């Protein structure tokens, strides 16, 4: 960043604003889907792809984008990503069909993948010492806060204006990010990078990550083994009885296996490779990305279940659901202020452990208060503690992972760390989604077993309707006096299933906390200064 202090921090603000934009867009569409379905007259399958095409492409390209940023220039890659993102946002805002909107979301995913790992490597390359710890704290809290603010912003824009503004708002934000980055952020790159491009490695990486992430995201929808609903891609229908999920998973794992073998050969031969395997010889990096992947299993998965519970059980509007999640964002942003002093006093590893422990307490506490008659204030404290934990753990775990990564390879290190978190998050959402809906089906079936006037066929029909609608059918059941008792049973079953999902997330976080105990115990200044040799320097 520019050498003057004020410019340095305004540059951090520009980068953080760009990161907030791509994280918000991962969640902002969730609350706008009903209006999108009505306005564009699309199917539920199309609507699902509107939500998930972005996440799928985003996760698949993180590693490739981080590596190419080291070679071509990190600021250039970041600004290019923002430019792609804003063009895609305009296309999404004016989309006249489901296909156009899905295509725009794919393009948004490409832009987002160019931005996220590059934002980390820019901070790692341009901040040093205590300032780097503060910069990572701001970056980490931005991610946690933006994830919680997405539903609030999406609910407000959709309710007050139109779902199109959920994308249109990115235009002025992107322009501000581009101008701020070009004026205030210095360029950096790996000037010693080998000539040549590992195109085969890039292709294998993308194919492998796409297959694995698709399987994790879509397993609950299309079936983990047998196909449970129609599937089509680019106009081609999947007609086999087996689900496309295990086929995609197998193809993805095979591609990743070939990718790893190819990378080992290229590294041994000294040829340009997408993946620098020497990074895994750095203990803090190796342990840090493993801990990040495990923590991510439980970190944001619950944000998939909570909005559904708020809206379909407690009857909240989309905007009120966003307000209910606001304490999480407040806690996350507050953590950016206390994270750096705590790191200087206790060391980054201890702060990570404190953050994950706070997440564990918050998530487990939410599981305890979830009920059909929960009052609005009951989840507030636990969401706030949850947010504090996210802000502390995300920022400092990132700092620990990249602490000893040479600056010239920070783009690749950031890409690996971001990829580990995204795959962990996708796996966590897949598991929690399965727990939520499998639990909902079983619990509701048991509750309706003795329901007067409801035969087995009718019971199965109700259970299927509630599961397929992710709980939205409860509102219609409650509106009819004849089915109101069934709606009450459905609310109870949905609450119990949400509680099980919360406790499952808490279990993941407990495993993540145990993994974080392996992180080094060196104190903050030593964990915030990367050097070429990979050894930390006292500041």
C-alpha cells in the first residue's frame, strides 16, 4: 500500500469493501428467490442454480486465481476481478430470463474467485508486523459480518424496491473499490516466478474442484446415490437412475488425484506448477489450512438453517430475519477492534482458540433456545458471541496460516487457504442440510402418526410438502383452520431438526478447536511478518 499511514488504511478499506461485496452476494440472493421465481417465471430447479452457480464457480477457481495473481500482479488481478464482478452484476440486474440470470451468476463467481485470495495476498505483501495483524482482523471480521448482513440487505432491497437492486447495488460499490484500489494499493507480484503456465494443472484443478463442490452442494437435492429429481445441464437431461452426485464426486476426486500426481512430477522436475508443494513443508501453513477447513465445517453451515427457522417457524419476514441475524454481524465487526490487542498479548494461536471456543458456545447456545415459541431476544446473546468468535478465529487463523509463507508466494498460499475454507464450508452445509431435512422428515412423520383424520398417504404427502419447500409449506398449513394442528406439529419438528443441526455444527467446531490446539504458541509479532526464507522475524 502507499507509504503514508492514512493511504495505507484507506487502501485496506477499499479491499475490505470488495471482500464484503463478494461475501454478501453469496447470501443476498437467498431471501430474494421467491420474488425472482415470480418475476422471471422460472422453476425451483432454475432458482436453485441461481443460488448455487455462484458458489460452485467461486470455490472451483480460488486456487487457480491465487496462483496467477502471484505471476501477473495481485492488484491487477484484484481490480480485474472487481471489473468482471460489476459487469456480471449489471447483467444479473437486467436479466430477463432464468438462463440469463444463471449465466450472470457464473460470471460473478469468476470475478469473486479473482478477488478473495488476491485480497489476502495484498494484505500479506503490503502490511508488516503489528499492522498486518490489524489488517487481517479487519479482513476476517468483514467476512463474518458480511455473511450475516447479506440476508438483511437482500430482504430490505427486495421488500422496498426489487430483487434487481440486490445486484444493482454492486455497481457504485465496485466503482468505489476500483478507484480506491488503484489509488491507494501498491502492486506486488512474484518477480522470480518461473516462465511458462501450467494449463493442464489449472484445468485439472478446476474440473476436480467443480466435481467435488457440486457433489457437496447438490447431494441433498438430487440424491446421494439414487436420483431423486430431474437433472439437466446445458439443455441435456440426466436420465440414469443413479444420481449425478456420486458420478460428479468420483470424477472430481479422480481429477484431483491426477492433478496431485502431475504437480508432484512438475515440482520434482523444477517445471512451472500451479501448486508449490514446498508450502506444505511450512508447519504453520500446513496446520493452519487443516484447522481452517475443519473449523469451516461448523462455522457458517448454521446460517443455512437459521433463516429458514426464523421465517417458516417464527413467521419473520425476510427483512426481520436479517435484523435477527444482525447481532452476529455486530459481534464480528467488534472482534476486529479487540483482535489485534489480544493477539499482541496472548499470541495469534491463543486468539484463534478463543475465537473457535466462542463460536462453539454461541452455536451450542442457539441449539438450546431454538423452539416454536422462542422470543426474539433469546438468540441475541448467542448470535453475538458467535459473531465475536467468527471475527477472532477467521482473521487470526488466516494470519497464522500465512505467517511464514514467503511474500512472493502469498497469492498461492491465500488461494489454498481460501479453497480449504470453501470446501470445508460446502461440506458443512451438505452435512447440516442432510441433518436438518432428514431429521425434519423423520420427526414430523412420528409426530403425525396419531394425527386424527390423517391417513398414512396424507401424512406422507404433508411430510414431503414440508421438506420439499424447506418449511415454507408450514405457513399455508397454519392459515387453514383444518390443518392448523398439523402446522403446529410441523413447527415443532422443524425446531427440533434445527436444534440437531446446531448441535452437529457445535460438534464440528469442537473438532476444529482440538485441531487448533496444534497451532504454534509463538506470540503475535512473530506470527505477522513473512520473509523470503519462510522464517519469522521479530519486530
